C-alpha cells in the first residue's frame, strides 16, 4: 500500500493534489511546528500585474517557534473577505468562475478554530470536487505516533500498514540526510519520489505564470479538466 504524508497548506498548488491522487492513503501532518513564512499560511494567485500572494493572518499561542499547525489560531480580522474579493477581482472573467467560486466562498465563510481545520477542509473539499477518492487521514487523530522527521514517517506508515512511501522531491534532504533512503529504507518501506511537471493551460493576463495555487487552474479550466491536467503531467511509472 502506497502512502504520502504532507503538512496541510493554504490554497495548495496542483502538485499537492497529484501527490494525494497517486497513493492509496494520504496523511495530513498537522501536529508539527508551524512555519509562519511558509505555504502553511499563504499561496499565490494571478493578477493583471502577475503573481499575487494571499496570506492568512494567524496567532501562535505557544510562541512562534513552538506552536503546532493544529494549534495555530486564525486572526479575527476579516481576512476572508479580502481573499474572496481578490478572487472575484482577478478571476470573475475566467471561464469557470461560476463553477468554482461558490466552493471556495462556502469554505472561507465557515468559522474555523485553527489553521489546520481551514486547510484540511479546503483540501478535502477540492478533492471531492475533483473526484479524487484517496482516503484522507489526519495525523493528530492517530494514536502513538513516535519519532521525528523520517522516523515519524515510518511510524505513520507502519500504523497504516503502508509498505511504499511517496515523497515530494523537496523532502529528500532530510529523509536521506544521513543514509540513502533514511529510516524508511531501514524499516523495509520502499521510498519513491513524486514525478510531477507543473501543467501549462490557458490563463488570464498574458504571459503564463507557473506554480500558482490550484485555484488558478480551476478558474481557467474547471474541475474536470484540471484533474485531467494533473494526471497527464504525473509520471507514476515507479508506483506500479
């Protein structure tokens, strides 16, 4: 059984959904420390001036260096209205705006307690709309997870009965910092790295900008065609 594990990010790019779609079970690693300047709290859309960052204002009750993602509180300021206004301003003329906007509007209008709830709900909802049916698990709801870094990944895989771990390429530095394959290989868990090429598609405002939030593709292509783009740009040959 193939497993992938990732921290829940805000308005993720399409590669996040490729990772989910490529495995048999996906785990939201929400009980690790927040990185305030990371994709945990922000992502990019496209405006007439180019890439535009949308950032969720948060507070860290245990301090910036000690607060977990699932402990990170959302600001009481009306940031949701600002983000929704930015989507309307920049995508109202996109072909699939009327199909996609009500989905994100419904999510952002909900009274979430913390960042993890917001991000996980957003991702789960988009998976449903995209017809991605991979079972989704939240790490903080699992019992007896042990270890840190790659040892924690091993613990989660073992609890789920997974014998094959699919990792984003960017995680190779800490997984294999000391030995090839790290703790995963030592535990007889096969390690593969995601092979995904950011797709090119019709886009508003001139020259194409890559690696934006998946909402850019959704507004321009719709749910059905965005899933096709994801799968057409994913090399899963090592996963067979």
